[in-house]
C-alpha cells in the first residue's frame, strides 16, 4: 500500500532516463503506470519489469499528432490522475546551419507534443489531477552553442504550465513544471564522455556533482502528492543550484 494506491499515471518517454525514474517513483508510491515510449521497446520492457504496480506499455512518437491520437484511442475510457509530459529530445541546432527538418523535429517533440498530449488527455483526467511538465533550466537562461532552440522549447513549456494552471484550476487540476539541470542520462552521456565537457559542467555545479534521474523524479512525486495540493503554475529547478 502507498499514498498513490488506486491512482494511474501516464508518463511520456517513460522507458529510459528521467522518465524511467519517474515511473519507478510513482509506482513505488502505489500508482499504476501507462508508460509511453518511442522506439526502444527493450528499454520500456526493462523499466516495466522493475515496477511493482500494473503497467501498460504504449508505443507512440510524441512528435506525431497521428501517433498521439492513436495512443489515446488505444486507451479508451481509462481514467488518469497524473500526466507527466517528460518525452523530449535535444538536437544541436546552431544558427546558420540548422535544417528545417531538424527545427521541426525539436519543436514537434518538445512543444507541440506536450500541447497535443495534454489536449487529448483532458477528457481522461479526473478532476483534481496533476500535470507535471519536464522543462529545463536551459529555458531560464541564455544558452549558447546551438542550444537556443532547445532552450526556447523548454521556456515555452514553462509558459504553457502557467497558462494551463489558470485554465484548469476550475477542475482543481494542478499544473507545474520541473526544470532539471545537467542530469546523467543517455541524453547527456556523449557530452559527459568528453572529460573537458564534464569538467566544464562540474565547474558550474555549486554542489560539485551532476544530478541523477531519481533526484528529478522525487520532485515530480512531491508534485503528485497530497502535500502539493495548493501548488500550481510553478516551476521548480532541480539543478543543485547551478541556475538560481
Ligand atoms: P533520454 O534521452 O535519456 O530519454 C528520453 C526518453 O524519451 C526515452 O524514454 C525515449 O523513448 C523518450 N522519447 C524521446 N523521443 C520521443 C518521442 N518522439 N516520443 C516519445 N518518446 C520519446 O532523456 P532524459 O531522460 O535525459 O530527458 C527526459 C526529459 O528531461 C526531456 O524532456 C529532456 O529535455 C529533459 N531534460 C533532461 C536533462 C538532462 O540533463 N538529461 C536536463 C534538462 C531537461 P525511447 O526509449 O523509446 O527512445
């Protein structure tokens, strides 16, 4: 028995990294999980095998409206208590050499995706549900080195968070975002393989360490808990103080 027993969460991009840790944290608290993944079925199954509650795997590309709508059609009249918009991608998009396809891919996955998922999810969400968007500290500051578009998608997600909090308050649906700093996942692994890059990242960390997916997931869990019942429209940095 846990505090989230009888509740159900949809986690997008739940197969690896931060999404996996979120599935585990919510399931450890008793929630059943609908785990969305894109292309890595093996990782999704690996994550599912670690969950103690009921889990349903749903494949869909969050960058595709067709896939998102097909996913919701497959869920039928399932009731949901938590929507975690976690799926996101990072692509190097420098000004001067970015392609239209590269720009579209990131906008579609990181921005249009959460918008469309949330729109499709509204009829399934119980009153009093929680929505948590996973944004990034990159949306809070100026970021150089081909990261401007990524940062912009995350700033936009924080903006949606505030507006949805107002729009959905009459249904007591609370909407917040969690903005991670550098976290050790597949997304950052290439970056941190380079000792110079790792050293540069560590220099910006007041606590002298890179974050873990579990440190992000614990804050998501809090936002889904009874303790966060009067918190909405907020964004919480989980960055060890690297961005204040
Ligand atoms: P990973 O690359 O480690 O994992 C990405 C997850 O998202 C996988 O489960 C993947 O599924 C899924 N995914 C990717 N693209 C799609 C898509 N088009 N449709 C559905 N699912 C998709 O990423 P992280 O765990 O690091 O990142 C999770 C979130 O946290 C992202 O939104 C990211 O922007 C954000 N973030 C991460 C930071 C970091 O330092 N790691 C820092 C700040 C924010 P599959 O396994 O099938 O490929």
